C-alpha cells in the first residue's frame, strides 16, 4: 500500500503534480487579466488604478528572460511552490510524523494544483508567508530584528494587493492579545520595516487622484450587496478550494492546548475567514482569494490521526484527478458547442483570440479601439498591436485612462464591442459606416469611423467618467487631479 508519510513518495508525487501544473500553464489560453498585467509591466509606474504595483514590477523582472505566457506565469508557479515549504515547515513543527503527508494533501488541493494563472495573489501569497515566517522566528528565537524583516515583507505584500489586510490584523491580534510581550519592540521594528512601502503607496495615490484607494473603498463594490452568489462564494467556494474534509478534520481534531505555532496559524486563518465572510456580504469572493488562506490552514490538519490522514489523502487524490480531467476537457472543449450562447463571442475571444487578430489585420489603415479593458488587453497581447479603449464605462481597467493620448488619435479608427450595440457612439464621429465581420460563424458589428469629435467626447463622456470614478471627498488632500 502507498505510504503517504514516506519522503521519497512525497517527492515523486510532488514532481508529477508540478509537471502537470506547468503543462496547464503552457497550454491554457492567456486570460485578459494576465494580458492587462503584462501591459502594466510595459508602462511601469509606482501604482495603478486597480491594484498596487508589485505584480507589474515582477513581470518586468522576468520579462528580461522572455515575455511569453509560461515565463510570466512562473511568478505564480514559484509563489505557490514556495508555499509548499511553508506548509511543510509549520506542519513538522506541529506534528513531525505527518508533515510530508499534510504537504502532499495541500499540493493535491486546487490551491496548489490549479494556481498557474498570473494574478497578483501570487506575490501576495509569497511575501505574506515570508512575513509570517520571520514573525514566528522573532517569537521563537527572541531575535526581535525579525520583527523588522516581517514588517518589510508584509510591506511588499501590501504593494501586491490590499488583501494583505487580514494578515496584518491577525499578526496584531496575536501579538497584543495572545503573546502580550515585547509589544513596544514589535511596534517600532515592524513599523520601520512596513512604513516605507505604505508611504510609497500613499505618495502615489496623493499624486494620482487617490485612484487605487478610491477604487477599492468606494467604486469597486458600488451597487453590490448581499446576494446568493456572494454568499455561495464563501460558504461553497471555501470548501471547494480547501476541500471539505480538511475543514472537518481540523475541527474534529483540534487540540486542547495550543502550541505557539498552531495558535499563530489558527489566529491568522480565523482572521482571514472572518474578513472574507464580511466581504461576501457585499461582493463575490474570487476563488483565487483562498490562495492566501491555504498555507495557514493546512498545517493545522497535522494533528489528525494517521489513519484518517490516509483516508483524506485518497479523497484528495480523487479530487485532484477529477480537477485534472476537468481542466483538460476545458482546454479541448469545442467552441461550436457554445454557438447559441449569448457569450459565444467572449468564448471565442478568450480561447482563440488569434482568430480575431487575423480578422482585424484586413484593416491595416485603421487604429483599433474597443470599450472594455479585458478585450483591449488580451487582443493587444495576442495580436502584438496597440489596441486602445474609448467609450469604456466599466469601473474596472481604468488604467487605460492614463495611457490614452487623445491628441494622437488617428483620423481613421475601428471601434467594436463584444457586448452591446454601438448606436450611442456613432454620434461622436464626423463620418462613419457600419460593417460586419464573421467570427467563427457569428457576426460582430464594427464601426469604421473618421474624425472623432474629441471636444465633444471630453465634454460629455469623459466628464461623466471623472465624476463617477475619480471624485473623492474635498477634505482629502490631493494634487490637482488631471487624469484626462
């Protein structure tokens, strides 16, 4: 019988799972957000409208190797691989006999196996676990300079994604309400490490209409509210990503007396879960959010009895086989099966964007514009052509507002929308004609326009965008907000 606690078996299965993961990263189509982040790296900044800048900076670093999708996805692959060491390290501290088995069960979960797309959750995961590692070392070895290192890496995590907030809160809860010693040293050294990164982000926002903070605090969830989808993303999404037996096993085999390692990870895990619950009351929890929770909650499983761990291993193995088959089906699923779906053009764009590029190559004298950031980003990356955004009404992807130079718009442009008609936009052109192109037997309406009325566009359309997405309370200090 397979020995789940054996080191050699652990290494062999881990190699297989990682190779499968790399194959997924190679064959799975580029998604729009990945293309958008790659565009960020080509327009380096101290920050961006949607998120802090770390993902763009890391892409820029790896792009010196290559800018192909497997290379940039290596950021996510390496981040999740680093989380394996974190899970093993804390699992062996809690129960050394089960450490290999627990790490293997984590590797079989969707959190490791299916995390290959490029997202800013990868850097968030990587720098958060490094921060917690140094914080733990400061407690264990009484080397308080590790507080400083913990602050530095949590600062870098903060520049990755605001979702670092529950980690920040969890550390402070553990320090001030559970450990209750060396609080002054912690505050001073941790702050010295963390504050330069926080200050950099505040400086960027002060000089850029507070756009990142404004987006996340006010704009992102405007109009959202409690609903079945948002609650399902928490109550169903979390068990699907962590696996139900992990949650059950941790609850059933919780210890009577907590070791410091267990108590620390439990505090961080519960803080993340509570924060996610409150987020789910307002908006949908993305499945990638649970990446941050995984490395903290799986080592708590190490106290489960060995006989039960074997059962949970086989359950996780079956689950991972199902997920592998599902991904293979998705990669190879025929597009014509979606022909009658209202989302058909979206499916074509995401699975075979090169086909759309070829269609637009016939219009060599025209600049190409669309209304949505994900369409523009994906086609820009795949077509290797600068496709811009105008008439964009979405709260997402507004970095294009900064990249747009309205004085350089060519006289002849193509404008298209994957969703909706283009009746409203026609009035902004001096002359135009409508045409249809066939996208795998489905018509896509395009507008061939000339002489875009920039003054009218700025006065009517952009003024509304500025009021909707760039308005902040007057009492907040800011530089002159001149986005457009």
